[in-house]
C-alpha cells in the first residue's frame, strides 16, 4: 500500500463535478442557466429584503400567497416530469447519478435529465419561500404564535417532500411513492391556505361564522376533496404516464378506477353547488360567497377537462393541465373551508351580523375592545 501523498491536482479531479457540460438549453449549457437563476434569486432577495425583515400586513399576505403558489406549482412541474418520462433523468438521490450531483452521463436524453434536475432544483425555491415566510412571521409585530406554528410546518414539509422524492427514485417510480409525493404537496398547500387566511385576522380562537349546515358541507368537501385527490393518484398510477418506460404500474382496471374518480368528482360538484346555495340563502359573508362561486367553477371546468382527457386517451398536455386543475380545486376547497370560520380574540363574542362582520374583518381594523 503506497503512502505517497495525493497532490492537490489529483484531489481536485476526485471531486464530483459541479456543472453539466453535456446538457445544452437554448444554446447555453445547463450550468449557465443555473447561475442565471441563482443570480436572479439573490437580486430578488435584495429587492424584497425590506418586505421580509420589516413586514407589513400586506407584504406578509403576499408572501403567504407565494407560499401557496410554489407548493401547488411544484406538484404541476412534477406532472411535467411524469408525462415526459423524465422521472429517472436523475437515477439517484440525493445525487443525480452515482458519480455526480448534476446530470452528467445519466443514460437519458439531455431533455429528460434537464426536466428532472430542474424539478429537483425547484425544491430549493419552495424551501426558500417557506423560510422567508417564517422570518416574516417572526419579524411581525405583535408576534403571533399561531401563525408561527403554521409557518414552521411548511419548511418541515418541504424537507419531508425531498425525502419522499428520494424514496420515489429509489423505488424506480413506484406509483405508491409518486402518489405520496403529490398528496404531501396538497397537504402543504392546505396549510399554506390556512396561513394566508389567518394572517388577515386578529389572533384568537376559531369560531364558526356561517350557518352550521354550510360549515358542515365545507368540512365534508375537505374530506371528499382529499379522497378525490387520492383516487386521482390511483388513476395516474394505473395509467400510461409513469415517469419512465420501466416504471411499475398498478394492475387495476382503468375503467373501474376512472369511474370511482368520476363519482367522487360528481360528489364534489354536488357539495360545491350545495355550499353555494347555502351561502346565498343564509346571507354568508362575501368571502364565503366568492369562495363558493369559484369552487363551483373550478370543479366544473376540471370535470370537463377530465372527460375530454379520457376521451382523447390521456394526452400529455391535458394530464399536466388536469394536475393544475386538481391543485386549483383543492385550493378553492381549502379557501371555502377557512372562510366558514374566523379567529375571534379572547373575551370577544360574535354579535350582530356574525357572518358578515366577523368573517370579513380587515387585518388593519382593530377588533372591538382592543
């Protein structure tokens, strides 16, 4: 065994490569676009630093909305990975290949490798926004523990998403792990909607601010809506878009699982129409009425898209749009649910017009008696 020292030059060659030279997008190597994205991110942080370090109610609300967008958005980009058969464009995790953290000699096309690696990179954007929201909540005055708890859940969930993503790669894109990956994004989206709504209200305990039946329907829609998402992942795991030609598929009858998914969609539409009718007939607040209208529209359009997608044998572009529609329907269900309750400060009771006044109080308005 030789004891001769290793030269610095030799040591440098043993390091894993940091840039992919063999992937070219729009005439430039992939690493160039990575550098451009990193510089743009740093500049954006510099320009937005004030809104993070000295947040106003408006800027906190904007960052909370961005939290919703990135958590739902990464589910959509995951669908792009799946329909383009790019799921194993990086065959390892956390590295892309056994020898490299970046896509070099992946055995897949440059397009597939770039799509998968790009989706992994987006995880850092989701995590960055989640951390920014935590900092903004910590810097808000008065500091609210309820908002901080919700804000902290999101970066923890993003880390969990990365782990589930690794399991998905290690399992060769097993449909169960792919489904878990998507559903965890939807759970995080629910939490981000909660944070968005509650940061506009005073600190307190949640009280129902609509007719009891309307609140019950909203709760039921959350349950049925999540079951609809689960059924959608079963259809996906049975269908042709597995993320890779060699990815395992569930051996379910496609017609059967599609009919189950369709039945849950019709139940969601019925519940949405019921919520809208109740919101209008019981004099619910503007937020609840608007959420009901948007939910009915979202479910109807999503259902129409689903039938067109099935009739055309699941084309790739419509599959991505369907995932986007799923995320929008889930956001609408979440928004309706949280619009049926409002935070009420300790010692304050909802009086007068409980639906209109308590549910629509602006964060800038001081609560009575405060």
